[in-house]
C-alpha cells in the first residue's frame, strides 16, 4: 500500500471510529436519561421533543393492593412487575405488605438486590399502622415516634429518599397542630441522621386540610420534614387549593386516580390543571401512580393513569 493509500485508509478508520464513539456516547446519555421510566416509551417521547421531561413517573404499590392481598403478587416481586408489566422503573412501597420485615436484614437484602438487578429505583416507603404521631397521650406519641425508627432504617438500607407518614391527632385544629408537629419533629430529627425525609400525606382528618398541614410542617421547622400531596385525599377541601398549598413542602407527589371517561381523562381530577400546579411550584421529580378505583382491574387502572400522565406531559413539553 503506497503512502497516499495508507493516509486515506487511516482517515477512513479514524472517521469511522469517531462516529462510533459519538454514537456510543449519545446512546449512553439517552439510556441514562430514559432508564428510570421505561426506555421505549421515553425514547419515543424524547425523539419527538428534545425539551427535558417536566416530571417522571413512578408506581405506588397501593395500586396493586387487591392483587397483593389476594396472594397473586408477592411484595418481593413488585419491582419486577413495575418494570416488566408497566415499564416503570421507580417504585413506592407500602409497609403493610411487609409489615414484619422492617428489621429482617436477609429479607431487605433480597429486596434490595432485586432492585439493583432490575435497575429499579426504590423511592420511599409508605408507613401505616405504627401509631399516631400526634397522639394526645405523651407516652403513646413517643411510642409511635419510636415505632417508625425501624422504617427509617429500612428506607435508608433500600436507598429510599423518604418515608411517608400520617399526621394523625385530635380533632382540635390548634392542639392537633402542636401535637403532630412534636411527633414529626422528633421523628424527623432521628431520620435526619440517616439522610431520610419524613413526608406527610393528606390522608384523612385534619391532614386533609391543606392549610392545617402546611402550618404543621412549617412549625416543625426541619428541612427533611415535608409533604406528599395526593390529588384525591382532600375530601371536602378543594383539591386544587390543597395541592397548591402543600406543594410548598413537597418531596414527592401522588397521582390518585379512580375512574376515567371515554377520552381517558380522570373523572374527578383535571390532571392537566393539577400537573400545572405541581410543575409551577418548581417540582420536576417523580409523580407516583396510585390507582384506587374499582371499575377497572388494577393493571388496567395503572395503565390508564400512566397513559393520562404521559399525555399531559407531552402537552406540557409542546407548550
């Protein structure tokens, strides 16, 4: 091969190698960006629009509570189901489905390994049935605070950012605020040492009053104590007002759904309006699907909610 041919051959190889490297790097960046949520769907969305995702989608385990209670799904397989059946790579657990496993290191290690093998993020654990953090009885309130410690430690081990708790207390507005703030402050102080957030959902009683909840969290005065606004748990309180108020301290968001019309819209919540409230507050994290309806099978309800969230997200990106 003469010198001129050698030069041309070298340039061809270099050009091909450079293109391959650029393609590989681009693919790596794209895979990193979409991997949390189901690659094929997110890739299609990103191909159509280069704007960043205004929010990401996760799946709350409560969406499958009937399936789990019927013995058709084990808690250990929830992450696999989220990824393989629903193409969702971030999950939110409910402690009721592994109530006696908070301190079972072997069980938690198995659960964690499954997440890592699947590439699924464990975002938080929703805690119930561990006592009232705002109990009027000092001893019972202390017991409730301490009963949550093991879940803080479990959440830390699993790589979560938060535990969701309830601010259950008396029916007196001011007294309940004082008592709940005390319990939340003590629990959040413990959780801070583990770099875990303690977040309160609007989940009945005074916690479904957005104003009360924001005042309570504000009086706790700790950065790792926040809210988990749920679209559907405000009862008589205006849900749009409630989410607007509680987004001030939001560290996660729950997209509650029950029924859908023929156009695929949720019948009780205007998702476009609600997600604008969420993103206008500066939130761009995970929004957890929490289907709680009865007309659709749970799997169908999850997919209907996901489809609606993706439709809203596409419109937001194109606006």
